[in-house]
């Protein structure tokens, strides 16, 4: 059973239906999923994810099938507000993870990162959130799992049966993994949070709040990892602006798949707490 909150309205961003939510309502959504025994995966997406969906129909379907598609980047929020979703706020993956760990009473499993990263993240989360129950960690290889590794992962998850598996992989790898494995692994939710593992263990520096607010976190990341990210940002960003211009001027139509936006109930979203947002940011740096 999918909780009622899953029917939140979606902002149409180049045909991708990004849920018009904020941090508080996103965490409440997870709580509702856990209490209602819902099973599925949650994606946080920004410009990179939207552009991947334009290039790949398969990836578009993966995003469409997510229980929740949260607005990870400021452009998602700006476009949502243009579409009259005034309470829509950014749900940045690393901050989303901290907010959920602080609020939810459940068990967690960490999957991702380079060798030692998941274990270090476990130690830090246990320090930040006394009483949190992290039932296991796995550092996967930088390739698809072979059959033996897949069975070993399934057996390990079956023994601990975590409520949430957090994935610290890159887009689109983590989304594809969740779509392929959500019905193979004995958990309730899988949530892809991208660079959260590296940010929370200090391997990457999080951007200052003002850089996030003006939508320049991509530049902050590019300066830290130019060799890995230059193609993603310097090719994706101009293409995104071009397609967005076509959508805004209605030169090209980008239709949402699934339930039409107008069919979703108009729900008033709670405003995020400024104090809580600042506290989460400080904990992650």
C-alpha cells in the first residue's frame, strides 16, 4: 500500500515529475511509508538526473516508478515555484539523510562509497545520533555485481532486514541499482543520496549555505572534482537551460507520464525550519 502522501503534486521539469515537497514533508513521507509497510525506492534528482532522463527512456521510467522523486537541486525548486508550488524547497540528499536519521525510528543499512567509507559513516552517524540502529554496511565493487556477489548481498540483507538501505553511489548508477534490486532485497525502502557518504565523512567539502541558495553548488563540486565532473556540468547545464527555454516558451511540449498533475490533491506543505536546516548543515561539515 502506498501512503496517501505519495499523491503529492509534481512539478513538470522537462517532463520529469518532481514532487513539490520540502525537507519536513519528505521526512514525513518516509515515516508514512515505514508505518504503512510500503516498499519502494526514493530518488533525489537535480539537473543531472533530469538530463539523463531525456537521453534514456529506461532511466525516465526508473524515475517515474520511484515512490518519491525529491528536488535535489535549486533549479528544480525555482521551476516548481514558477509553477505555483510556493512551499517547494530543496531536499539535498546529504541533508535529507541526516534529517531522516534524526527523526525516524527504524533500522538502517549503508551501501556504497570507497573502501572504509561506509564504516566511517556508520561511526559518525552513531556519534551524531545516539541510539541510531545501523545494522550493516557494504562497500560494493565499481562494477555490476556478479551472481555470487548478488546472492551474498541478498543473504546478508535477509539476515538483518533493514527498514532503509541508503545508497551512496552516483547518478544514474544508484537509481538503476535500486530499480533492479528493490524486490530482490529484504528491506522496506531504498534511498539514493549520491555524495552523502563522502560529504559526511569529510572526503568532500560541503558548500556554504549561500552557495547552495544561489544554485552554485555544482561549481563548488566541480572545483573539487574537475576530472570526474567537468563533462557532467559543462555539457548538462547549457543543454538543460536550452530545453528549459523551450518548455517555458511552449515551443516544445514535455509531457508528464503517469498521473496528470491536475489530478493530484492540492496539499499545503509545511514550511521548513530554518534552525533545523542550519543544524543539519553544520553536522555535515
